[in-house]
C-alpha cells in the first residue's frame, strides 16, 4: 500500500479562511485511492525530522499569528526544512505561511518578521489590503508539466481562490511564478504574477480553501509527493471530480 506522511505547520496559529480544508482535501483524495495517509500537527516547540515527510502544509494567518510563531519556525526548522525543500520535499504554503518561507515580511506596522529563505521572495506590508476572489492562469498547466489526473477536457488551466493580505510579495531570480493573475491582485498587484515555485515548494496567496476548489492542483501536489517517494511509476488513479470541476468552472466563468 502506498503511504504519504504530511506535516501541518502550526495549525492553531496559522489557519485562516478555511486553510485547513487543504489538509482535508489531501487526506480525502488519498483515502479514495487507498493511499495510507498520516498527518502530524507541528506545534511551537516541537522537534521535527523533516526527512520523514513527503508533503508539508503551512496555512495563512494574521500578522499577530505570524509573529507568535516566526521565531520558532526560523530557529527550529529553518535549516532542516530548507534542506528538505532543496531535496524535493513537496510543500504548499498559503499567504502568511508563504511569506515566512521567503526571506522576511516587513509588516505595515514596521515589524520585521524573519523567514527561512527557502523561497527567494520578500514581502512588504501596505496600507491597503488586497481582498477579493482571484483567478490565476496556472503556469504548469500551459507548460504541460502539471501532474493532474483530471479527465476534464480541456485540462484545467486556471486556479481560483480568495485573497486577503496587506503583504506585497516580490520574487527573486531563484523562483518562478505559480501563474499569471487574470483577476485579482496576486503577489503584489504590480507585476501580474501570483505565487512562487521552487523545486516542489509552492507558495501563493490563494485561500478559498485552495485545494477543494482546485482538485487538479491537489493532485499535482500529491503526484509530486508520490513520485519523490516511489519514483515516476507511482501514478495517481483518476477520481470522479465532476462536481468539483463544475464548482471550479462556475468561478472561472464568473471571474474570466
Ligand atoms: N498577515 C499577512 C498579510 O496581511 C497574511 C494574511 C493572510 O494569511 N491572509 O499580508
């Protein structure tokens, strides 16, 4: 039986706009396929052997929630998590979690929260919050590199979500954008990009929750994690995603 181990970073401090729905989606899509899945909540002060995980998830949070865990995150996990990401660990980080995977987050009240620098991005808070539904053209889909098993035709090329952040994130040369904003603000509302990808680590501003609204992206992440653990022959069996695809398409239609 295939097995995946998932680490969920600071679920109590960093869970906003239903981000936990991403974990529920990953778990359920594994269960439907008879993949054994184990989730550990990583709490402040907890030691972690990052080599034992296949996938890590880090949700969003208010500036105050981020301030509670930023030091613990950087000091306890910075080096080892960065090494695991360099080694191909699959990761999804949303909004506040995304910001802490970068070099730093300078909040709009001028507090500098450190990040682990696993993603070559930095974030600066602004006065006006960037709020609303967001439509993103997903880069892997038009590059043909997406690992989804979706039987939908044409293959889903969009990601839909909801964003609410004061931080503006700017990408360095070591990351590529997750996609291009077609509606909404994305990384910084200036350069048209949303999210950042480095190896198998993904950061973005899309709450929603993201993965229930975009099952093709959930499968992309699960596919990456399985491939790293079992090699490229470990394929995901397709699921019946008709309902999920309809919900996704309604949002694409509304926002396109
Ligand atoms: N506190 C951060 C910001 O406002 C992240 C917000 C979030 O996770 N939704 O930019």
